[in-house]
C-alpha cells in the first residue's frame, strides 16, 4: 500500500491508471489542477492486451516513450483464411509493441512527475454525488472532488456504480503469449494478421523482445468460436506442438452505441470504460488517449467556471470521435461482405495499402476514405448497414 497520506479533497479524481487515465491526469496536472489518480492494482501490473501502440497514438503523447518500446513495426504480413500470404512494408514506423505493465507504469509516473497524486492498490468502491462535489469512496478512505472520471477499462466499476454505458455491444478477444522460439518465421519488424476466417473477426501476432502476442477477436460470436479460431491460428504460425498448450486469457471490449450516456452530472467515462475502442480492430489505446485529451480540455473549463454538469464532454465525443468510430464499424461490415476481394486489393494495389498505412499513422481516417469514394462510399455504407 502507498505510504503517502490519502487526500481528502481534489479538483478531479481519475479512477484507473491505464493509458487514458494516466494521460488525463498528466494533462490536468500540467494545467495546474489538483488531480488524484487511483488504480486498484499494484504497479507495475500486467494487462491482457496485444500491446500495439500505433503511430497516430504516438503523435498524441507529448513525451518520448521509447524507453518502454520493445519492437518498431514497419510492415504487415497478411493471410486470408490462412491462405494467400503476402507482406506489405511501410517506409516508416506503423506501430510500436510494448509490454503493458511497463508502458502503463511509464505513463502513470509521467503523470506523477507532472504533479498528479498517484495511488495504486486503491480500489474505487462507490460514488455519491452531492450538490457541488462528488464523494469518492475508496479502500483508502473518502475523497471529495469537484469531478470524477471513470478510466477503469472494459469492466468499469465507475460505469456500474453510476448506471452509465448500459447494454453496449461487445467484441470478445482471446490472447496468449508464446516464446519466440516456438514460431520460427517471426520477424521483429512485422506483425501478422489473418482475416476472413471467421466473420467479423481477425487474428494477430505481434512481436516483442522475448515473446510473441498471439490472439483473435470478433464481435457477435460465441466464445468457443473465437477460442477455436485462435487455436487454429496458433497452429498455422508454429511448428512446435507445445504452442497449443500455451495458456490463453479472454477479455471483452465494450463498444458504445450511438447516444449511449457516458456523462452523468459531475462524472464522465473515457477510453474503454466509455466503449470507445475501434470497432474494426478492437484497438483501444488511441481512443483512450484521445478521449483523455478531450476530457482534459472540458474539465479545465469546468473547474474554472464551476460547472455543475459535464455535458460538453459527451457532446465533444459525439462530435469529434463517434463519426469516425461509426465509419470504422461500417468498413468492418463492408470488409466482411467480401474478405478475399479486399485482401487481394491490399495485396495488388498500392493505393489500398497506402490508405491502410496512413490510417495507422494518423495521416488519414476512415471518414477521409469514405469521403474520397463520394457517392460510391455512401452506397457502400448503405450496403454494410
């Protein structure tokens, strides 16, 4: 347990010290606000995750995190239904792989250095909203805060206690780690993706220094289907029978539905707690960091002007993030209509690959692609609904 004295008052309490919570605490502390950052786990702590941080996320983080980068990815190896393999390369980085226990610890400590008060091993228990503050009950005691943020991930206790994010859609994922020695053809600068094998799903292999992250995820599918897909993927990547005995962990990624509340009075949700992961890939670190930026801007104004509601935050998310996430969902559905067709387009036509690479680097969005298609894009969107 922390040796620091637990505070009884703060401008903002942030529950959850993942990338979103830590970056929000960092921005608020830099702006001079009194912010308390809580997490139920002892840091550093492990996290079931592929561990990929794409370049568009890197551009949002205002400091160098290279000390915790394990590999720099400049290309992708593709298969469709385990067939028709090809490799595409980028002239620069597409993403970086990290171990989440190191990456999350690094961000939390940067928030602490900026002035946030960080308390790990401090579970959030409940929230009671008063007239002009929220009373946060934790395992370390009570803290009164003008505003409270749930950044506590896909199984958000803050969302449950406040009744926010009810009835989301879910992407189910299964994840394993295996020693690099089990997969003879892995490359430190390549990730591998298989798609089309199971509708609305894909499998991945991300390289790290000593281990490989291997997993599969999909939406609206039974758990057994995803588990079987992941095992089949493992078998195609390895030449050693032991790969199938590697333990696997399952987790769910909530996906926010249109107009689902993520704000209530003095409390808001960000990142996975708000269901803001990308519907095509399930990637959530970018949305966590981006929603933290938006929340930081709103909260600074709220503290300055003593707002009694954080509705501008949800309005900003609906305006600045949800159109892109909805467009990502439409492209996911479109891809699943003809997976081999689009697989071959990426293999044979540079403009298709370049569009994908630019999205990963933050140089283009799904909305940009849809707009460039003009009337055809609108027609395809209707087909995918």
